[in-house]
């Protein structure tokens, strides 16, 4: 993949629309369902994930190519990545608690959940399997996270409107959210036809 | 074979060391003055984040207790023995909080009261009341669309034939329904009160007569019959002073509109 | 944590040492297990590849790994097809053809395929090792109806929607992306085989 | 012994009251990814249950040693260690199951159920109850997963455990797609909430 504006644009469109992290590749569903009750927490979550994913793509690429490959420890890949991501999330958690306490209390339980977020690890491993260069890995991480933010923001807007409609009793809460997510992912499947 | 294992262990151990140190350093650098007592208080509070204390959730209330010494009896659903423990932590004596319960002062609702127009919009009281103050001729009455019911965390409110009714046993008196109701027809009364007035119509008697078949006319019969002076007609609607009322039930019989109820 | 009295330095140290110990012990255990399972897995994988090579090139009984240098081929419509491996098929009376493992990118992801090509550069057979196409739609490319079209074809094959002539094959309706990707794999294998045999004689 | 009586409440807790998938809504990604066929679901459930038991056991053994600040990092490293070991062992000695489940093993590492159980239960209780809790949560997850995957397999590609059901009728492939998974999961949770509210009402 030679580095040119066109290929970066292709990567962006691919990561945000065609293979959207949440609605097409189905990674990171737990926070996607959990935090999307209000748009502002959804955006906060999206930005936190963007920050963590960009940083983690950068560090995991370095760890893989500078430590694991020379010592041919590829089988340790998952553990090393998870260790880095968990430490990174913990670091961001303490930093956020100090600098943005309002966002920290809004995200609350969902910040540690990012560690187990399949998206962050999924993207870190995809960067390796697609053997992207360093720059492409970082960009891919950022664009995928922006795709996640877009999906969770749209979902949060829809869910806020659902609060006001009267939904049959058993469907209140998560079932109606899941059905909305299904419709949203049907819509996003429309993008899969685009070819560059 | 052994060397491979040693290399693997060494690599990850070093990574663990660096990351552990970074975390330790971060927790020092970003150390937020976290009051030990706050964590203990959060532990003792019920943790339902119901907002009954007027704060956004238990951790905020604990914050307020520790930092700006907020009175600790605000939490309606906190168990008394926990309350004692909190008072020890904070060193403030806690007088036992009187259990309050929500009560909807309307017995008409959209099945009994006459309507101004046919409303087919969103089934939500806030939306309905935006349109000429609601479709009921009596502009104080309950619209019966259940915004309070869906907002109640203990789901203690249910809609029965067009009017909201509170199930006293499961209501914790958190007061969320009060700020949600657009008609302001809900208020908090002591849980053990027997008698209450089921109307909040402040129009003159003559006007109320053709507005709703069970509206209070402000005829003051109840005020006269009550030997303890517990019932007062204020601004055309009867209201009971619970400290004086002994629930003898005389006003309940005398009331021509039968809107004073006894549980 | 109960020991806030200690100097903060040792607090950081304690965190670092614990994490280092846990990570180290886990790594030791995993690498131990890996050391035990490593030979077993490689033996099983080789066995599987030889098996799939033989399935595609029945008349050969021995395969020589051929170092194909530049790892991927750009097909005519500008898409990249990675070449995973090239083997020269041999039996008692000399070279019989090639087996080439390609993985073009389909709808769901890479479609790992092994293609057998005889010495006069005709496709003998093709077999899909793994793919993640949508089940029921994309997965139709592994049906014999679709695969058998390629046998005997050589040179450049184009995909058409209906009534294919000599050097054309019919793509599966509804799964164009998957069939086109598979076709790119075949063409890439043919170009690689042509390059090697071209370079040879 | 005492544990036996407790076992049934653990079982009830794990499967009905606190079912990780239907009630706690954890582990969505593996549920959607692996529930396309019943065989995969059972395999995934078994692997996840095994990892849950081992990791809960080990984590509750070490709970006193791991300081509060790095508990998440430590737990997830232990879980990842277990998963990689199982993956390697399966690839070497049980290749048949491994190539049908190969893709899902790494998914277990990021399965929120395991870390959630580790943090909310294993880090506060003794090893044996934690292992028990891991087992019951695993069973709950497997049952939920197989319910969803049965529906999706029958509707999605007209087979059940590989047996052709509707002799060649064109299946609704939408249910094979993960988007269909959302739908089926949504309806199942609605069903669970309906049963709960009716049972709640009756009590």
C-alpha cells in the first residue's frame, strides 16, 4: 500500500462506512449498546475509544514489529496486545479522572469496559494481519474508531427519540435497542457494494 | 527449547514491569484527592442512583455529604442502620427521616373530566400539555399518559382508567415523578397519612361544576365539619394539614363530590 | 490499598513488580505449552498442505517449494492478489506443473485457494482452503458447478454474466464480488506460472 | 455438603436471574459472531465455560496479591494466557474442533462476560464459589447462545446441526447475517423480560 492521499482516503471511507466497526464487522457491541442512552455520553465514549484506539494501534504495531517478530514470539501476540491495551485504558482512566472529571463520571463503568472491547484488540490484530505500515496502522485505528463514534452517535440519537414513543412493556429498554441496531446495520450493509 | 521460554518470559516480564511502573507513576501524577470517607459512604448508600436526594446519583450525594456537609437524611430509601453508620463517619447526628410517599391529587383524568378537543398526538403528558395546556377543560387535571409511570425507577405508578395512581408500598418518595409531571399534580405526603384530597382544581365552584364531575367546588363543607380544624379550603380547593388530622373520616362522608378519600 | 503510609516510590515499585511477575509467569506457561505443541502443529499443517496440493494435482507425488520473490500480483483491474506459496509438482518422470496458493480479497475477506496448473499452463483443478464469504451467497463459489468451469482453461480468463465462450466463465448471480475475486486468484496463478515457466525455457 | 445446596442457587442465578447474555447483556460480540450455527455455538459455549472456570479460580486465588490499581490489567493477562494455551492445545491435539472453532478462540479473550465475572465475583470470593459461578455463568451463556443459534440456523440456512430441514427451500439468508442476529437476540430478550414481568406479577 503506497502512502498517497488517495489510498488514505480509501482507507478512511473503507473504515468508517464500508467496514464500519460496529454495524458491519460487529466488534465492540457491549459499549455500543451500553453507553448509547444519551448522545453526549455516546460522543464522550466515541472520543475516548478514538484516543485509545489510535494510541493502541501505534504501540501495538511497535511492540509487534520491534519485540515479537525479532524474538519470533508471534504466538504471544494476543497477550502482549491485551497487556498494552489494558495498561493504556488504565492510564487514560486515571488521566481523565484528573483532567475531565465530568466526562469520567458520565462514562463511569464503561471506561474499563473498553479494555475488553473487542474493537480495540480486533483492530490491533487486523493491522498486523493486513500488514499495514506504521502510518497506515495508526490511521486505520483512528478511522475505525471514528466509524465507531459515528455509529454510536447515530444510535444514541435514535434511542433518545425512542424514549418518547410508547413501546410494548416487554420490549422496553434493550430489546427495542437491539432491533434498532439491526435496522441500522441493514442500512450500513448498503455501503458494502462500493468498490474502489 | 529452554532459551525460547526464557526469551518469552523475559520479554513479557520487561513489558509488564514498564507498564506497571507507568501505571504507578500515572496514579501518583494524576492523584486526585479522593476522600476515603466518600468510598465508605457510597458503600452504605443503596446505590440505586434514584435521584431522590436531589443529586445525580449516590456518588454525587456522597461527594456533597463529605465536601459541603450536606444533611445525610436526604436519601429516602436508605436503611436506618446504614444511616447510623454514615452519621458516625461524618460525625453528624442524623434525625430519622419521615418516610414520604408520592400522591396524585386528581381523581378525574381523561376518563371522567370533559375534553376541550380530541387529542391524537404522542402519548406523553409533556407533549399533550403543550397544546393549549392539555385536552382537558380542567387545566389542573392529570392527562393520564403515564410520563410519571415510565419515569418512576421503582415503577410504583400505574395508569388506572385514565388517571395515574401511586402504589404506596413500592414508592420510595424519590420525587422524580414530581418534576416530570407537566401538570404539577403530584406531591409528597407522609406515608402513614390516611386521608387525602383527590383534586387540585383552583377554579371557582361554578366553573368547576361543568368542567369535571368529580372536581372540588370549594364549598367549605369539609372545613366546617372537621372538629380538629385539619381541613382548610385554600384557593378553592380543600387541603389537609396532616399534623392535625386524626382521620376520623367525617369530612369524607360529608363531601358532596366524594373526592376526599380514605385508604 | 492499606499501605499508604509507605514511601510512594515503593508503591510504584510494588505495582510494577506484581504486573511484571504476572506477565512473566503467564508468558512462561504459554511458551512452555507452545514449545510442546509447536512441532505437532507444524507437522499437522505440512500434512494438510501436502494433502491439498495432492488433491489439486493428483498425478504428482512430490512437491518442491519454489521461492517466488515478490509476494503479490496486481491483477488487470488493479486489485492486489497475495501469493502465499508456489510449489513445483514432480513425479518420477520430471516436472508435471505447478501448485500455487493465492488469497484474493473477496466480499468477506481473503479467499485462500490452491490452484494446480500443468506444464502447458492449463488449470488442472482448484480447491478453496478457507474463506469468510457470506454463508449461502458467497460460499457458492466452492460448488463444483462453478469450480469445474476453470478446468482446462489457460491464458487470461474473463468473467461474464451469461453464455460464456471459450476463454470465459459464468459468474454466480448475486455473488459477483466473490466470483470476481476467485477469478482474480486464478488469473494471478496463471500469470505466476507463465512467468516461472517463461523464465525457465 | 453445603456447596451442593448452594449449587442450585448458583445455577438458577447463572441461567435465569442473572443470565450473562439475556439479562446482563454481556458478551454480545461472540454471541452475534458464533450463533450462526448450533455446532459453533456449543463449541464456543464449551470453550468459554472452560476458560471462565479456570480464570475465575486462578483470579480468586490471587485476589489478595493483586493491588487495586492494576487489577484489570492483571486479570485480563491471566485470561489471555488461558485462552492462548487452550488455543495451542486444541490446534495440536484436537484439530477437528479447532478448525471449526479456530476463529472464535481469540474472541473469548475479549468476551466481556469473563472479565465482568472476574471483577464482580472472583475478586471478592473464595476460589471454590468463584469456579462454581464461572461454571453456572458459562452454562447460562451456552444455553442463551444455543437458543439464538438454533433459531438463526433454522431460518438462516435451513439446517439444524447440519441436517437439511426444508429440503432445499431457499432460506432467509438475512438471519445468517449478523444483522439478523441482532433481531433474534432482541426478540429473545423481550421474551425473557415478558416471562420475568409475568412471573414477577404472579409472585
